[in-house]
C-alpha cells in the first residue's frame, strides 16, 4: 500500500537530487525518537513513522502523537522557524510511488491525487481531517501520470505534486522528493501547527504529518532566532536554477551553496 511521510520541515534545497541532513533546519514531531531517527537514519527507511488515517477519526487521530512541544523537539531535531512570505521546502521519500517508465518504476499509472498544506487555527490538534480548524494554505498540485503522458513528460523534472523525485530511478524506494509552499503574509506571527496531507489514490486513506514552527513577521527576526540556535540563515535555493542541467545531467561543476558559501 502507499505510504510516505515528511522528513524535513525546512530544507534548504528545492528540487534537490539527494538527501543531506545538514541542509535540514527543522523537523516534524518525534523525529528524534530512536525508533525513527529521521535525521541520522537512512533516508526513507523509517516506515514506522508513516501515519495513514485508517479508522480516522474514531480510532486514529489526525497526527502522530498529540501536540507536546517540549517532548517532540530536541537539540538534534529542532522545531522549524519561518517568516511571513517565506517559501518553505519540505522533503519526503518516494517509496516507489512515482509514475516512471519501466524498468525503473511500476509504469505510468502510479497515481497522485492530492497534496495539501494546512495550518491549524488554535493551539490544539483538530479532531479530524475535515475540521474547520484546518486552514488550507497551499495546494501543491499533482504529478502527471497515466498513459496519456509520454515517457519524456514523465521523466521531466522538476514537477508538481508528490512525485518530484529527480533521482527516483536510482533508488525508487528511498529517493528524495521535495515540495515547497509559501507562508501566508496574513498569518499571525507566533507558534503554529502545520499539517501535510497526501492522497495517492481515492481508494487509499490520506496520509498526514504534523509539526510545529515559530512564525516571525520578518526574515531578520527569523534569522536572529536561527543564529541563536546555531542554524544557517540563508534562504532556500533551487537546485535547477543554481546548476546548469541538460537532459538530466549537470554540465560543469556542481553548485552547492552550503559548500561554496
């Protein structure tokens, strides 16, 4: 069955090819639990972290574990911080769920149905996925799939939706994929809960990941917070904009702002 989860809640590289924990500044709830070890464990192998809303809301809550800011975040897996208007990158494993021409995938019919970002109105977890306390702030689109698309289109990156994993064919299960969303400029500064919702196909219940983040009015305020907690303040970059990529290959030297400054 389909499964995935958000690994990083403030990643520095949009549309990146390979996971690098050093580029992650914020983590979801309980990421540091040794059972999951989202930071130092092999990317995409923490299947026990996945949260599918089977039996929801009667037997399964919206989020993995109720909100507990003092418990879920540590010095090694800290809470993210955003600023109004920031474009935020989040990462997740592909887990084989990409419409890719064989032999690297299951073929073109691997669906993608819904990829949404929410912020919670209030300090308590909503009861359920259709709660009026969940405010949608971004529809991150869906990836192309199906026989109506050519192999060239299916192989083209970056793309919207869940299947934005440029190196999927190298490791279909563990390849990194990224989304990005924007913090609304009308959001009240302060601490907020964010919720990711993914529906691969309507026949499978939604998946969610929940996390908290401190939202600041300005980048300067957010940067001061990150500096005080020994985290970089650079804004995200786009891998496809800082590198010269032709037909899926880098032409010239790899550009990595973390390494080059």
